């Protein structure tokens, strides 16, 4: 399996009307993401409402993605849990299910306790360990500690940086840890992140658009990548200013494109209101009122995947 370099799809978890995990919709999501150029999957994560899933549902999501990936791309199991013991249990199950790697967020309080938590995850011997550096009101995770743990814990070869200062922090990490630490990220500033040398961008929707931007940038066609990125900006701006409805918005997009059967969510969130529903309009057709019309249209990239 080639090293991850590109767009990693992070699915929202689809639910049926009677609140079960919708496996058929998840399979459609996986097949569409692969056809559009995804180089891996990460689940369950915040975007997938992981905190609302039972252990059996987490395992079902991961097993379904592993089945759809069929060894073509890696699946990263999202093992984050506030309970350190549960975090290790999630990671162990996902390794046993066949995940290529596991991701976990560990709240930073001090170097000693943080190092112990990362070492415990590394001791499970995942194919690789991806640590999530996320601003959840805790103290900032120090760059020197990340670099040291990368040297000392063999499995720790990936970090997902999602802090407000992610652009500068990514450059600092590359300088401190060298090329052996792979860096994933997310956020609206994709072009700058690419300029700073990230190895993966993780996103729930518009996989094909992001993959096209990635390929153009990698091919040295930054101006073309920037032009396509500019077409995506209305959607990114909407998401950035409507954080409380991000789960509903994402599922509305996925249903509008025919991937999800419902827009059901479990996390508490307001309904889309009268202004948000029709707000998404394209310059090409100002009369349009579909949320999906915020997105630039890109041709599907077929990869010879399994038939649906």
C-alpha cells in the first residue's frame, strides 16, 4: 500500500430514520470517495459523531470502511475517548479489525502524563499512530514534546494538526521532527497548508474538489489549484460562520448528492433556518436554492473500484 499523500475522507456517520447506522449510505460514501481520489479513510471522528456511537456501532463503521477499501487505501480507526482505558480498548479493537493505523486525541496537561498516554498507544503496535493536536481548551501541545515522542515511540509517525496556529505550527514541526513525521491537517486554508508541505488533508465532503486541488498543486500548477480553491470559498465561508449547524449542513450536502438517505443527526444542533436553507447559491445560477450548489462541479475520477 503506497504512503498516504492526498485527501483522507472522514465520513459523517449516516443514520436511518429509526436511528441505526445506515450501512448502505456509508458504503455509497466510501465508493464515491474512492472514485473521487481519496487515499484513505478516518473513522469514527468528531465529524462522524463518534461520541454518540456505541462500541458496536464504532466497530460496524470501521469494518464497513475496511471492507470497501479492500486493501486499496488505509483505514485509520478513530480511537479518541476521554477515558484513557476506553481509548486503548478502541485502539486495540480497530487494530484487530484490520485498521492500518489508529488516531487518538490526548488532552495535554504536562509532558510526563502526555508521554505516558502516547507510549501506551504505541505499545499496542498499530501500523502507525496518528496523534491529534486539537485545540479543545487545554494547554497547547509543545512542538519539542511532539518531536521527542516521534523519536522515542516507533509507531508515532503521524500527527493531525488542527490548532488555530496550524500553519506556523506545521512548519515548526517539520523543522523540529524532520521528514519522518508525516503531517495531516484540516481547515479552510488548504493552499497555505500545501505550501507548507502537509502530507494529508482530512475532509468529510467535496473529496473530488480537494483531490483536484491537491493534484494540481503537486504538479506545480499552483495558479490552477488556487482558481479551483477560490470556487470552493463560498462553501468554506458558510461552514466557518455556521459551526453550530455543521453536522446538519454536511448531511444535507451528502443527501443532496444522493449519497445519504437521510439527514438525521444525534448531536444537539439547531435545524437549518429559513435563511440558511436557500443561502447557498452559485454565480452561474443565482436562482438555485440547493445547499449542494455551494460546491464547484468536478468530474468523477474513476479508479476501477468495485461495482456498487
